[in-house]
């Protein structure tokens, strides 16, 4: 799949080059350093998207970042190729942006709440422990 980046002044050849480089960087796990951009509320999108105040970008992923009033952090993740991040990639993004001890969840909402305007994937970094885990909180002897 080739993404149309012509609104950004890129030729088809330049687009293909960028997406090929992304694919190589993903395969090698070589994402480069995160760059951070801070901005004011309301300058990115509308509705809930207008609440983002920070973006993180490296050679593969772009992540919009907002903190809700209850302290939960919302990370909206995308890349130019629109290829869904794998589980290890999502774990790495969570570890690098929220910390290796943080817990994050991916939510599959009720049908009436689905918004699918972009190929974005969302992590919700929670501030308290979840009432469930991969372990049932019992230690085996």
C-alpha cells in the first residue's frame, strides 16, 4: 500500500523511499531517537483530538500524547505505511514513552463509540493497577 503524501509536497518516488526506509527500520528495530514537540490544546484536530498537547516522533512512529483529567495518559500511535504496530512494537512504545513499569491497555469500544477516521492505534496508560492480570495474583509454591 502506498500512502498519498503529495499534500506534503512529496513525489510518488519520495513517498516510496520513505515507506521503504520505514519498513527497513522496523525490521531492524532501528527507530532512531524520539523527538518531542509540545503544542497548545486545540491546535491539533477537533473534538477529543484537540486535547493532545505533545507529539513524539522517530524514524518509524508518530505518537500523539494527552493526559486526561483523571491522570490516564492516551497515546495515539501511527506510521506512514499505515501498517499496524505489532505487539512487541506497542510494548516498546509504551516502555519508551511511559516507562517499563507502567501498565497500558488497548480498548475495543462498543460499536456506537467507534471512531475510525485514521489508521491510529491507541494505548491508555493507567495510574492504578488493573483488577486483572495474566497472573491470578496467587503464588505457586
